[in-house]
């Protein structure tokens, strides 16, 4: 029996090895390229250019790049958009601003359709010095993940590339003050739990002090609201975890909805599971969040509701690279006061996806029904919600002419409650920033409505 058991184990090991994905050992050239590209992403200020990077940037011109591109139209389209000055350096890049997103896609096209690595690297050096900083980071990382000679490269932690979106402003200011004082080393605490003056030996927070002294209805009501806000803040240790927020931002960059095999001639297998993976990721994200709530004697998060108030506001205490604060959302904001155009589109998507689930069939571009089967129903539904390249009808199931999916649009609606007008002078709320969206409890309301 022992020999039979050993044979079975060896057989299983052999099958596992055979099923494993083939890998290629990184050579010196690959590692050098990875080093060069990582330097571009981490050091965003022009004055940090090395001599080689400066030479590459200065030698770039659009006419020459057209000759070294497999898509001349992509070069011309980006050149036109860049010369119009749509998003200058120092402004806040917002993926959920359609103008910003389309410009980022054009920059990606400039990178992706470069004939070889040398052309891509030259364009990247130029772009780092001339285009919007965060847009450069986004488009460059997506290009690295999809160009054949750079696939598999390690991406630096986003918390090191964009630290101001992961560490609160107070901690950053304290660190800057200590540096100005000449200190070489110091300990700065970034406390984002909001559980101030909390006694860890107590199971519940203390009663609001004015409640025991004044028994007026309005005072007690305010005290109860204060305690509820306090309770919501008890899971912010999870919401504001750096690794969690990095993971979500990485997933958004890894599988952007606008990337499709038809335009970029990638293998369809690379994208065929995007919808299912997207839906599964949201399920796991919500399940873990609810577990954290249960462990703090809190109920599961309630789904986003139309015609309702967003009871609790959120102040992220973060800032963008240009020093502009990530705006806070006020308490008790009625969702009907959000941007009416965005809200109308979200309600339309909600009805269409609900009809699809109820009828077990989606509507294709030509109007014919496409059945949701037990085998591929979840994957198809995930494609519709994400509105990726595998969706049977991007225009019908997507917002803003098929640009954004359901979760994207829900985040855009809630962000509009802080008066974001989608131009360069109004910063997006935390829920619209992929690096910070998981911090906002309202984000999980959107996810809960989906899953």
C-alpha cells in the first residue's frame, strides 16, 4: 500500500508540474529594462532625470515616432490631444473623467504600438517630462503589462509611487517638518482609525457626554448619530489598509475595461475570464469587509439605494500630488441631489442589468437575445457589469457611450455629491480614486448592490 500511495503522490506531482504555466528566466537585458522603467515610474519629477533619460526625452519627436509605430493614426491622435493641452502637468488626473480617460488611452496607444522596446522607452522618457504625472503612471504601467517584451516585469508598490494617496496629510506634513529640522530618522504615526480617545478595554464606545446632562430630543438624536459614526469608524483599520487599497488599484490597472483583443490584437484567452474574475473579486472584497464588521458587532453593509440618503459622510484626510485635498463627503446627503445626468444613467443601467438577470438573457448589439447559461452566466454578467471588451453590448450596458460599467457609474454618482464637475479644477472624491476607493464605506454599498 505504501508503494501505491507513493506512486499516486508522484503521479499527482507530475501532473501538477505538467499543468504549470511555462516560465522564462529573466536575462540581463530584461532586468536592465525593468530597472530603467521602474526609475521612470517612481521618480516623477523632471529634475530627477538621469543623463541617459534626458537624452532620450530630448531626442523624441512625433514625426520620427510615426515611422517607428505600427499605428500612425494613434500617434497623430495623441499629438493632437497633447497640443490642445487637455490635461497639463500638476492637475489631478481622474480615470472617471471621460476626457482624462480617453487621453490616457491615447497615451497608452502611443506606447503600445511602438515597433520595439527602444521606441517605447524613448516615448516613455519624453512623456514623463511632458504629460500629466498620474496619467503617465497609469498608461505606462498598463503598457508594461501588455507589451510582449515587458510582460512579467515587477511593478513598484503604488504606495511608493503615489504615497500621498495612501498616507494621511498630517503624517506627511509631520515628516516634512522633521526633514526641514534636519532630522535624518524619525517615527511618524499615520492614525486613520478615527477611534480617538478610545479605551480598548471597553467593548463599546463611551456615551456622548452631553446625553447624560441634557435630555432634549435633538441633543440625544445628535448623540446617537455621533455614536453611529464612531461605530462605522471602527472598521477603518481595514478600509484604510495600504495593502488592500494597493490590491484594488492594481486590479483596476491589470484588467482595464477598455482593453480588448479586437483593437490590440491580443490573444482572446488573456481577456476571456475578465468578467468572471471581476465579479469574483468583488464578492471576496465584500465578504471580507462584512466579516470585519461582524467582528466589531456591526451588521453587514446595506446596498446602495436610489431615492435615499447616504447617511454617513467621509473625510479621507488625503491630498493629491499638487497639494489639493481629496474632498470630503458631507453627512446625510440625499442621492437625488447628485449629478442628475449621472444618476439617470445609473438608474438606466440598473434596470437593464436587473432585466437581464430576471429574464436570463442579455441583449446583443443587433437586438438578438443572448442566453445566460449555468456554465457562462456569471462570466457574462461580470462582463456586462464591468463593461469590458467581452460584453455582448457595451453601448447598451455601459454609461457615457459605453465608456464606464455599473460599478464605475455608481462611484461617479456618489463622487458627484462633493460637486465634482469633471474638469481640471474640481478634484474627485475618494470613491473615484482607485488608490483610495476602498477607504470610503459608501464604496461597499455599491459593491453590495452588485453582488
